[in-house]
C-alpha cells in the first residue's frame, strides 16, 4: 500500500493502479475508512498509532460518519460513488496489525462502494452527498 496525493477512480475498475481486478458489478470497487477510527484501533491494540496503509483500505476520510452514507450516492472530488456495504475486517488484519488486529478492527472497518462516475480524487477532497436514494440520484 502506498499513499498518493491523487488517484483516478474508474467505473468497474476501481482505483487506478490498485490490486482490485473485479467487474463493474463488484460491490468492493473502493473501500473507505474513517480517519478518526485509526486512533480507536490503535488504542484497542495498545499502540500509539496505526497507519492507514496497514488496513488495506483505499481511502481514509475524516469529518463524516461513513455510516451516514448508507443507501446513498456520494461524491469525493470528481468521482461519484454508491454505498454498497460495510467493510468487515478479515483474517489478514492479524498479519498486518499483529495479535488482536481482527478484533481491534471490528466495528471500525469502514465501508465499501461502487464507482458510479469516474473522476480524480485528491487528498483533502470533501465527501458530500444528497438525501436522494441512489436510484433517484443517477
């Protein structure tokens, strides 16, 4: 995992250069985590901090409760995404974070999303959404 200043999100392909190799219908085209949860995860592990690059999530955001995006289409930078589910931790968290990594991530894993409209996402781009349901916003 590497940190970028910007990345292109492409419909059906995910993030440019990502390991994702799925189809347009795949609900896990993009994974997002709340930056505020990194300190909670670190506290659960008894460490000072946890780098977002360890968590196998594509985008870390702050200032918004990602669960507020449930059943919504939302924008980050030029891209439009659709909430597709919760991003539960997997067993790989034990390797990434050490013993207890899986349990530290429970409830803090973030969300998954499909890309509805391609676009560039840059560091510090805001996450915004309307109250419309995904079918109404398309």
